[in-house]
C-alpha cells in the first residue's frame, strides 16, 4: 500500500521539482540583485549541508571538516583563479578537496564516535593554521585577492553545483551503496561481515561530499573577492551544516535543503532586525527545535502527513 | 575434504591468552560444535576466523588458502558467513533490506539487483520471515531476530557458516525450531561451525564437537565421546 502511494506520488513531485528548477533558473531575470546575493548565500549553505548529509547522514559519522574542504576550494580559486577559466578552477577546487578528503578519510575513518568528530575538527583547524603560517612565511601575505565574478554568474554556478549535488545525493541514496552506508551507520562490524568494504566505501563517499564543498568554496571566494584563512576556514562552515541538517532532518533528501534554507533566511532576518540579539535568538530557536523536533522538520512534516491521511 | 583448518592459532589480549595454540579442522558438509565454559575463548576463535580480530600467532586456512590477516569483508567474499552472539542487525532497516544487503555485497559481487531481491525473498521464505519482511528489524521478537541474522548470513552465499549461540535465550519450542533450521541449512550444502550452550541441541545436531577451556582445546570427538570424556566432565561439573 505504502509503495503504491509513493509510486503514484513520484511523477507529481518530479514535475514540481522541474517547475521549481525553471523558476530558480530564470530568477535573475526578474528579482532584485539583493535577492540574488541572498540566494547565493542560501545556496552555499544548502550545498554544504546537502553534501555533508551525503556522508554523515547515513553513516552517522559526524564530520566537522566541512570548513577544511570549503576553505581549500576557496584557496584554489584564489591561487589559480586568474590563470584558469571559471568552470575549470571551480572543478579544480572540488577536485583538490576530493583528494584531500580521500587522504583525511584514510587517516581518520578508522576512528569512531566522538574521536572522529574531534579529529575532523582538529584537521580543519590544522589546515587553517598551516595555510596561515605558509602564507606569512613564503608568500609574505595575510590574505589573497580573488578574481571577481558578477553575482548572476555566481548564482548560476551555485545552481549547477546544487543540481549536481542533489542528483548525486539522490543516486547514492537509491543505490545499493546508499543502503550499505546506512548499514554502516547501524552496525559497522556487521556491515563488514556481510562483504561491504566499509573503509573504501566510507572514504569515497566522504571524498564525494568534499568535492561539492570545495567547488562551493571556489565559487564563493570569487564573491568575497578577498579571502584569508580566517574567512575561508571559518569554523562556522563546519558547525552550520550539522545544525542545518539536524534542523531540517536527515531522514529525507529535502531535509538538509529545507533546514539550510530556513536557517540562512532566519539568520538574515535576525541579523538585520535584531543585530544585538541575533545570536541569542538564533540559539534559542535551535534549542527549541532540537528539543521538540528530534527528527527535524522532516519528522514534523511526516507526522502531519500521516495525520492528514488518517483524517 | 577439509574446508577450514587452523594451525596453532593464538590470540593474546595483553598478557592473557584468550585462544592458545588451537589446532582445528572442519570438513565440508559437517556440523561441528564448539563448546566450553564462559570465557573459554569460543567467540574469540570465531572472531579470528571471520577476521573481526587479527590473530597473534598461527595460521587459518580456508580451502587451503591462508585467510589470517584478511579483513572481514574479504573473508565474507571467500565464502565464510557468521552470526553474532549479541545480535548486530541493522535495526532501523526493514527485515528485507537486512537480507538484501547480504545478497548485494556477499560472495557474488556482480549480482544484479533483481536477482538479489529474488534471492532475499527466497531466503526470508526459507527462515520463515516472509510475513514480517517490511517490519524494521528491531521490532522483531528475539527468535525472529536470530532467524534474520541467519538469513542475512545465508544471503552472502557462504559455504561455511559460523553460528554464535544461535539458541541462547530461546524457549524450548524455539530451540527445537532453531535446531531444525540448522539441519536445513546443512542440507543446502553449507558447512556449519557452531558455538552453543544448549547441550541438548548441540549433542543431537552435531557430527563432531570441540571443547575449549581457558583458550586451550581440551577435547574433540563425536557427541558420545564428549559426554563421556573425563576432562570435559571436570571442566563442566568441577572435580
């Protein structure tokens, strides 16, 4: 019965998705530039959160290394942005983060639970300080200028990265590897004993999620036009995706998207309306959500949906 | 034909020898029991065979090829499956998904999805869990959870199946059903090596029994030989 309903619903939601994408694609034609800039920030958080959830959602390995991958992408675009064309240096940003994640993954994915969380955070900070040291020592600079790109281009690049991330997340979720990632989250030892190469699977998925973070960092750097390690490797880029994903709920693909969108917009409103209390209010809202919506917004929506069906 | 053999297999935890110089062999098609008091090293020996733990010394060979130092997923792909004493099911996933994972990632890696699904349904039928295939695994009764562990193991298409205390915690009726299931698995051509505390079960099902005590193998033989073995009686009943 359940599956029948899902199949019936799918063409409908696919059509909706398609319409929504067209709306997004034509957005720059009829909205204010301010709105496009805001949307760029929304997309940045959506992509980071979505790609964080690709790995950390099913496996329950809470990674706090997002800032590392994002920042490395940003630095790639600062270093080679002048030399290479836009698509090329964005892709390179993603690729460098991908390779970095493979390396970090092989080092850290044997750690579990809190040890993994702390190690990923440590790695992220280590890279930030390493680049700070390197820049001061060898480049004789604190920060770097990045080639500027106009907001509409940034928007379209974000949109493309978002769609690619979404497609990737969707396919991983539906494939047998998505199932295997979930089994790792439930009982890694048992997963290994039924033939799943847990280390390889975890490492590659970790790297795939890092690719999108790196690409996002690369395009975001062009919007900022100036970056230093404090901006590019801001620890908030590690913490926010976790909060956003939990807020939205990681049970469904749209959870992280919803969470990232709402929290980014909320942050924007709070900053402009209550500049002095914004962090306080933001914190209270987050605590309330985690206390009352343990499964995030997705959990709430599913609960309401069930009630609606019964009635 | 020997399917599994161990030569002077040892495992130390710090200074403690959990398994000490154990030699063993298992022939194709046999049901071999592994018994011993608590802490004798039975589960440790299983962990060494399945690759969950590395051996300290000695060699384990499966079909004449060395498997010591292989990772659990590689050992599974060679054709050895196991169940866990403390069940390790994927609790939030459905019964069907638990078994499907075994089919998809087990010994035959290139299996296509529809074959894997068909195999999984067939196995759920075999262990008697077809009715509850859409239920999350954690909601099953203990007896059914144990059946599910068996089905998931079988889904990887093993030739040797390690069963770790399949019958512990079951009531007499469920024990009888579990014994029946063990025989049915053997009839599928799968060799069985099982740890068991329920004596009635192990005596009636096994072709051969090995006894461990404090990590050392103290006896081996047919059920009759074991029940009359002086050392075994000493270990189980005291002097």
